[in-house]
C-alpha cells in the first residue's frame, strides 16, 4: 500500500538486478543532469534507477521528464526532509544492493558498477570505498577508514557505499535525527556484526557542503547521542574524538571571522589540496 505522502508516477519491473541507485531531489535543476548522465554512462546496465522527487520551485521536474525513458521509478514525495525521501526509495527498491547518489554527485568512472560486481560476493553485506570531493578549483580524496573506526564518526560517504537491500528494508533511516541518521544506520549495522568490506578504489565524486557539512556542530551533537544510545561503553572514547572535531570546526569559524572570506578560502584550498 502506498503512503498518502508519496505516489509512484512511473514504474518498471526488472528482474534479478544487482543495484538500485536512488537519487532524492528537491530544487535540483542545476545538478541532477550530471548525476543522470553519470549513471547512464556506466558500462554495467545491471541496475534500476529510482528518483524520489519532492515538488520543487525550479525546473527539476523538466529534467526528470527529459530523461524519463531512462528512469525506472519516479516517486513523488510530499514528506519534508532528506531521510524520509531516502526511506521511500528503500521501500520500492528491487536490486540486490542499494546506493544513494545525490543530485550533483556521480560515479568516479564508467567502470564503477562493474568493479563492484567483480568484487562482490554473497557474504558481503556492506561494500564501501573511497570518495572524492569536487571543490571549485580542485578535487580532494577522502579515504574510507576501517569499519573498526566507526566510533570516530562517519568513516565513508553514502555515495561510496552499497548495502544489501534486504538489510536496509529492516533498517530504515531513523527520522529522529536530522543530520546524522546515516551514521546511526551504519553504526546499527556494525553492532549487528554484519560483514563490511572495503574496496580500495574511489567510487564516487560529490559536491561539498552537504547537510551535515553545513551543520557541523549539530551533527557532532547527534553523533554523540547516537553512540550513547547504541553503546554506552564507547561514549567516553567518542566524546574525546568529537570534542577534538568540535574544537577544529570552531577554529575554522574563528578564522572566517578574523580573515576575509577570500583569504580563508585560499588557506583552506592549500590545506585541502595536500
């Protein structure tokens, strides 16, 4: 039964598909086409593509209509927030693994899905890899960390993560959290002793300043709350890690106040590019 807050506009039923790629969009006119073309260019076609569209004020719907033949499911979503929209995508996913690719994000190259297919086997619950962030004048690699470092915070981006669909259908994003529900979800899966496997490749390129990046301090607060609720024994360790992060981001904000924005960006570019 379809929730009253969303409806399926278009539906194709594919059988035995390896991946469900989910893109949630709201006012994404400037970014969506790049993501669609990246998926379209993949050498492997063993996937379904779901767009969860929240009614927008720009021309996002025009882009969706332009590429409608390429999209397997278009779901109109009326719930507010990124994580509710992502949960809708999970509900209708049919692939073996789910990947979330935000509007404006794209695969590292045309072989990315093929690389994962060659690497994956039945025992791998979560496959993840490195990421790259595309800034205005440079790209920065973000290496994924060992899953054993999960109490340090989110150790990989969801754009570079593939989780078995049957697992996500039992572990939806917790809507209590506005900024760190992805961390809550991954920590839950880790605490269930699922099999996490790291692929030593860059899997995705994403744009900077996502919702967590723009709300660093609120994200840190939610991270600590998540650790406390899931494993109180780790809370002291996590407090030390997150306090260090808090001090670091507070220092960056102070730099912005002291320096001009142009001077700050110049320093940041030098640091991030190294």
